[in-house]
C-alpha cells in the first residue's frame, strides 16, 4: 500500500464503500474526480533579487453540501495527486461532521524553512492572487494546514480583499483573532478528538476516566489532545515528538512536559519518565492510542504490537490499510481521521458563520457547540458501524457518502 499514491488510496476507499453501500454508479463516477484542479506558477522575488517560480495547486472536489473547504499546505512533497486526494478526504470530513461545506485542498511545493519571512509573504500573496477567482466566502474557503497558520491566512485575506475591493473576513478561516478569527479555533482539533474519544469509550465499555492514553506527536493536535484528555480525567502515560518520547505508567503532567520541552528543546530526560522512541510510543501498554504526528505510522510491521483497545487518528492517514485490517481482526477499534480530527474544520465552520453574521461567540459557546456537533457526528457513525458491521473507517465513509449523495440527487446532478 505504501507504494500507492494518496489519490489511488482515496479511490480504493471510495470503491470499497461503493460496493458495501451499493452506491449509485453515476454518483460513484462523479465522486472519483475533483470538479476542478487549478495549477498556478507563482513568480516570487527572492531576497537576493532573483525571481524564482513556485508551483501551487487548489483542488475542489465536491460542493454538493456547500462551498469547498480545506487547508493549504506548504511542503516540498506537495503534488497534484496529494492535493486531489486531500480534497476528497475533506469532502468526507465535512460531511461526516454534518457541516454545510464541501471538500477542497491547496498546496505549494516549497520548503518554508528555507524561505525568509519576506519571501514567504510574497509567495503567499502571489499564490492567493493567482487563485482568487475560484475562492471566496461562498465558493471556496481555504484554511491552515501543514506549515501554514494565522499569519498566512492574514496575508491571503488581505490579498483577496485588495483585489476584490471589499472587506470580507469569511474568505479564509484559521485567522488571527484580531481580524475575525474564532475563539477556540487553535485548540479545536485536540478538543474535538477528546470528545470523540469520550463518546467512543462510553460505547465500547472503556472506563474513560480511568483509561491510560499514549500520544504520538506533540504539535498542535498531539498537545491539545493530550491536554484535554488529561482534563477529562485520563492518565497520559506516553508522549513523543519527532525526536523521541517519554513513558511513565504513573502518568505524565502534560503542562509540565510542555514547559520542560520549551526550556530544554526535547522531551527526553523529563523527570520520572523513561525514554522511548517515537515508534515505541505506539506499542506501550495503554487503553487509548492517539497517533497525531504523520501519515503511515501504524503499519503491518507494528500493528501486531499495538496494545491499545481504541485508536484515534489525530493525524491524517496514520494507519496503512493493511494495518487497519490487522487491528480490526484483533478487535481494536480505530476511529478514522475524518471523524477523529474533524474538530478543526468544524470550528472553521463556526468561524465562517461568525464572520457572516458579524457577531462573535464566547470561548464557552464555541466549545459547547463543538461538543454537540462532535457528539452527534460520532453517534451517526456509530449507527452505521452497527448497521453494516464494518470497520469504523468504512462506517464513517458510508455516512459521509450518503449525505453527499443525497445532496447531489436533490440538486439534480445525477
Ligand atoms: N487543514 C485542516 C484539516 O485538514 C482544517 C481545514 C479547515 O479548517 O478548513 O482538517
């Protein structure tokens, strides 16, 4: 599977679901392709005076449920196939979350670590100017993804409004608070994941408040997932980042670990803990495992050694299909990325709604709405899981595809 492109993987998943749910062949055919993929070549004036051209993409998969929605990533490995696949997954993610948005994704082939802030700003503005005619608050709403955040969103927004001669904050989400961002957006993915974990544990008969949790990844998703799980009463027994991790069966204080990392630059050596590798974190004794780092972490090599009863995919695509099958056979439940990490885009949706009404909610209001939304999304997937007797991933895909199909049909697309 590791040899397949993400787009081939997305198609295989779609085909598998289509068979189980006996999907209308016309809908199936339409869902295989993004509606539009735009390639842009952006000339950027580098600090040394040279012009360098960067290639970027925006893929718009399906907008039956609402405007296209999805992040923009900056990475040397961005490819058109990857962006296309990610836009398909965004269609499913928005649909499974029950929000009125479709699926899109963008990317620029670049290594942001090698660009100065000035070069990054010119690249971001150039990219957004180049895609400005296909994005907008009621057409396609970009957001942060790998290596992008509030700073890039502010540049995107400014560029869009300058060209369009307007002052519309709803063209992107994940913005800084000063220009229409939403309270709670930063921590939303981890928060959403911890809500889904609570719901899953309840259904599976796992005593959530007494469960031991291991988290791979200590970025935005990993850190906030661990923090909220701890607040819910779970014991965090292992945590790691790309350099390595720590294990303590008696529990790790997440805030203290963050302070330690900020001071020492690493996790290893944290008082009371044993050093483990980033891979070993996946295999420690625990009830709940959260891979929140990169794709392809749980593979056929290590899936047999996972000890958790429940896995929640914080990252996009951390489990290979072979590993997925092995975990399923071993009775380990995997909550797929499109449900487990949907808290981010759901809070993007809240941000977009607040922009539209020009009236902003309190932090508690946002969290309450997120809790309600994620709880309902989980309940819906659980119903499919019971009905079709398939892996949770397939159940989530089936829910997502059912909703998109219904919208396509009433719109008369097929
Ligand atoms: N990039 C995030 C994701 O993959 C968020 C997308 C959004 O907020 O539109 O879910």
